[in-house]
C-alpha cells in the first residue's frame, strides 16, 4: 500500500499579499483549508507543513499540520523554485524513517480545494501508472493559443503560426491551464526524473466554480465572496 504525503508549502515573507498564509479567510487561517482538505480526502497518511517561519509553524500546528522541521532560509527566498522545497521535505522525512510513495502538493493559495479533489488525483495516479497528475482548468476557446494574438513590431499576428488557419473560435484547439488545486506525483518521479511532472503527466480537469488561486487582494476578496456563497 502506497504511503501518501500531503505537503503544504508556506514560507514567510510573501510580497504580493503579506502574511497571506496565516491570514484569516472566512474565519480560518488560509493554510487551515489545505489541512482540512487533506484530512477529508481519506487517502493522505501524513500532512506536513514546510515553512521557514515560526509564526506560520505555530498556526500550522494549531490547524492540524505536522511541522517536523523548519525549512532553511535559502529555500525560502522570493525566487526559490518549488522543486527543491519538495525535495528537501521528502528527503528530510526519509532520513527520519518516513518514506513517501506519493506526494500531493497542497499550496495554501487554493482554498476551494476539497478532499474529493485530492482523492481523485491519487486514484488517477494509481490507476493510470502515470508519472504525475495535475489539476487543470479548461480554457474558453477564445483563449486558446490557436486563437489569441500577439504584437510583433506593433502589428497583430497569430500567437502560433498555425493560428493563421483559424478564423473561428470553435475551430481553435481546446487548451488547458494548471490551476494549482493539486499536483500529485510519485516519489520516484521526483528522484528519477528530477521533476514534479515526469514524462507522463495526466490532467485532472477541475470545474471553474471549484477553482481559485489567491495571489492578490482582488483574489482574496473573490475568495471571501465565494466562501459567503454570494452569487
């Protein structure tokens, strides 16, 4: 049976929305939503918070997250990539005797995530044998790269060369964007491929009404609106 790690990355020093990871959203710290979803999934064996900040660690513990280590400062910079943060957490736990088979990355900035999203991603990973499963949103056809334009020396030209043949939105190919709800992958993908995605990444399509990423004050206001159930 595969051991599943839920990993919640939450560094201090956020610039876009200071303190967002522990800021109360609809009465609860933002990172508490990730903890609750992991517990509700029924498939996550351990939920760990990776942070460099003692204050965030305290809130994480109060929210039911394990904090077996503090992330070193060099892994908590503005330009720190997510891959080394994940590797550090997985390797640290392994040295302590807990070796994950599957990792589910749960960024606190997706508070609409549910246990069902997590469970579905893990099941899809196991059923397909893929390297990874990533949640995505289906883009409206008018936002397909086949249909959108770019500027070239002040002139509008198709974003892709093949877009020259597309004259109607419905003829554009369907496109998808990663939405941040879940990134689920095998530990072996991380170790052998040096990647979250590997060579075989499968999509888990999430409905737009179930997806939200908080990066700005406007996003926060939208999250509050949805949590209240405003139409």
